[in-house]
C-alpha cells in the first residue's frame, strides 16, 4: 500500500505494492510527462442555464438528486483556481468549453463567452499549466437537444460549426484538444454493471427518458445528452472526425477524444462473454482513435464479466462512494488495452476516487500511479495524467452528496481548501518542467 506516497524531502515518491518496488514518480515517467487535474464546465461553473442538463435538473420529479445551481462558481472564480492549481505544482488543467454558453441560439455565437474561455486558457498557460481543452463534456445546448440532439441528421454539422468557431477563437492557447468526452458512456451503461458516469441510477437511459418526458419542450424529438437511439458509434465517430478537421484547421496541437475505458476482466470460463462486452463498450470506440494523435483514457474501476454478464463488485470488495470497486491496477490495464487497440499514445484524461475520505483518495491514486509507472517502464507510451477532479463538483445524478475533488469547496461561501491529496499530487509533479 502506498500510504506513504507523500513528498519526502521535496522528492515525491509513490511507494507501492507492485513487486515491492519503491518508484519515484519523477524518475518513472518520461521527460515531458505532465501531471494535472481535469474538470468539466457544467460540473463546476454554475449557472449553465441554456444547457440540456440544467433543463433536466429542473423538471418536476427530476432524477437528479440536486440542481447544479451555482456549482462552485468556477465561472467567476477561475483566476483563483488557476493560481491555486499552479501553486500546488500541477502542470496541466483540463477544462471544457460549454457549447450552450458559446452558442445559446443556433448559429448565434457569443463573442463575450468565447473571450471568457480564451482568457481562462491564456491564464493557465501564463501560470505554467498546459491546457487540455474539451469541446464537449456531455452537456449540449437545450436547442440542440430539442431538435433531437445527436440523433438529428444535422447534428454533426451543427457540432462542427460550433467547434470551428470555438477552435478559431482559442487557437494559440490550446496544448491538447479533446473533441468529445466519453461518447461511449451510454454503451458502457447499456452493457450493464450499474452506475456509470457519476450515475447512482442503474439504468441511465431509463432515468434520462423519464426526465426528458417531463420537460416542457419535450416532444418526440427531445434527446438530451447521453439519451440515444440508433447508431451511436457511427454518429459520434463522424462528429469526432469533423471536429478534428475543424480544430486542426486552426490549432497546432494534438487532437483526440476521451473514452470511458472500464477494465473488463473475464471470470474464468467466460472469456468470450467478456470479449463481447469489451468490444461493444470499448474496443470499437478505440479503433476510431487510430487516426488520431492520441487517445484519452478515463478509468475508475474494473468490472468482472461472468455467467450473468457484467457483475457488481463482489461482497466485501473495497468500493468508493458510488459503489465502484477500488482496484488500483485497473488504470494501467485500461491504458495498456487502449494503446494496444488504438496504437496511439495515451493521455490519462480522467482517473480518481469518489470519496470524502481523502487518505483513501491519496492512497488509491498512489498505487494506481505506481502500476501506471510500471507499465510505462515496460514501454507503454503515456504522455500525461489528469486526476479527476480539481474541485468538489456537481456529480451529475448524485449531485453534491459525493465528491472526487482534490480541493474542498464550501458550497455557501465558495471557499476553497486543498485537501492533502492536492498537495501530494502537486508534489508528484514537482521537478518537471515544460518541454
Ligand atoms: C465523467 C465525469 C464524471 C466522472 C465521475 C466521468 O465519466 O467524464 O464528468 O464526473 O466520470 O463519475
């Protein structure tokens, strides 16, 4: 166990259980490897009123435990947060541009909102943080959802139009670009095994359907984020390709998408079944990354696949507050698998622990990083690690009752207090310089 993964004499160590070795993170990862934190607009900004999620949070009988409301006011407090992240020693910040702010009405773009995100990106870079910019982290404008969301035949061109405008505006301030966050999340939920993507609700689709039917704008065509029918992979792959094109026409930076990469493992005797689950939920999506500069890997857990398909964690297995098994090897396993299918360099774009017990966060992350370092030592090409997430956040259906945050935020005063894990992660990054 790597409970002693603290910064020792300025030298961050991630000691752990992999072969009894004691690795120094600084030495274990290649030059240029970055350590940072990931965030998403809707979960921290607050007041994202023109989005589909906001609408679903406000329907009568909503499936969301809370409304996002002011979230943690990152929309106004980002200067403080950027300074804090850099002050902790982090080297990168992942944030998303909220499409519904930038294009609140179809075809009408807000210069002021685009400037907002440009200022945020520029401030990160001035503070020495690489920017990892997500163009869509699930939420879409309400008008887009009302027109059928991703199922609308014009969805791809609408997304491309927005990405093109946003990329042109942020050009020069982007170090890494992510087109879509976890487009495979509904598929991961569909193959089973319980809550995914922050959902404490087992059946994601049914829950969203329920919420959608209650919105005043609900017609047969209302399809908010994550609610799907039809060929998801085909549609998202096309949206991704067109977004890559748009970004690359303005930005000279690596572009990819980030995928939910659950580490599916077969119960002995059920290898074929596990392969089928893996193919549907992960492999087919990773194949799309073959034409990209990198693949974003997001891993939180493993899932065993047995006679009844995807299983819940065994009784007594260590789990986090969302009931996800804490299995430190899952990150390295997922990264290895993603690299083997996509044949592209990997960036860990999310990994974290849902808990208020910060020593658990620190301990589990330390062990996971040690396994990742061992995989890198064996030749796996990983370019960076972004911990989910910087601040206490709106955890989708579970609202504010749970957290993945490195930094505690008082929801009434918005006061930020870094938890020990934040200083520890900053320590992991210490000593690295921008290549
Ligand atoms: C999502 C985040 C979410 C996290 C934890 C990821 O799938 O990208 O938005 O908060 O999982 O549930």
